[in-house]
C-alpha cells in the first residue's frame, strides 16, 4: 500500500484522480454520479482542463476513500518527512500532560528559529 501511495503522489492531480477511480473499478459516469457532477466535467478534471471546487474535492475523496491531501498534494509537498512523521505518531500515544510538554518544547524551538530568521533579515 505504501508503494501505491508513493506512486500516486508522484502523479499530477488528473492522473491521480483517474488512477484512483480505476482502482475502485468505477467508470467516469459512476464517479460523476456519485459526486454530483456531469460526466463531461469529470472528464475535464481527468484531462487537467478544469479544477474541481472544494465541495467536489471533498466528495471525490469520500467516494474514492482517500484523504483530500492524497488527491491534491505531491509527495513531500505537505507534512513532515518520514522521520518526523514516525516521531509525531509516537507522540500521539503519550499521555495528555506529556503531549503538552512536547508542544511547549516544539513551540519554543520554532519561536527561537523564527527569531533567528528575523534577526538575520534585520541585519
């Protein structure tokens, strides 16, 4: 499954949409009916000549059983790298008070980094 997701995230939106539709064994007509658009409009999405609205994107994600992020974003375009992702997953298993400590440390590091950048811009 991870390999399939990696392959999908290297595609552009129109190809990603068509690939996901075919993986669900849906025709263009069936997907169009499910999300409430005309089949011609869905063909435009898959051809890359038109972009869906936010509401249609949500319906596409629900129908195709994927996140909207998977539909929209390329690999590494959004979210932390793999190493940080694993650490964030581990943090999600901590007790509430431990999560609070992690948030405070992270916020402090981010503020420190931002201050450094602003100081460099001011020079």
